[in-house]
C-alpha cells in the first residue's frame, strides 16, 4: 500500500506542476494572439492602401482589357 501512495504522490505532484505551468502560460497565448491580430490588421490596411492607389487600378484594368482582348 505504501508503494501505491508513493507512486500516486509522484503522479499528483507531476500533475500539479503541469497545471501551474499551464496557468503561467495562459496569459502569454492571449498576448501573442493580440500581437498577431494587430500585425494582420496593419498588413491588411497597407495592402488596402496600395490597392486603392490609381496606378494599381490602371494596372488591373489594363490586365483585364488584355485578357478579354479589348485593348
């Protein structure tokens, strides 16, 4: 019976350590998601700004005209 208690004590201690580690890292994942979201929004805004520029519109229009054989 003593061997079972010792073994269970080791398993229990391991589980407690793992739970504490997970709790410490929980905020880190949230911060990483926040940084990733801000970075994605920043890249999207830069791409939107580029795509709204006149020279890109003309380039796309020329490509479409050439593809359709209109120009």
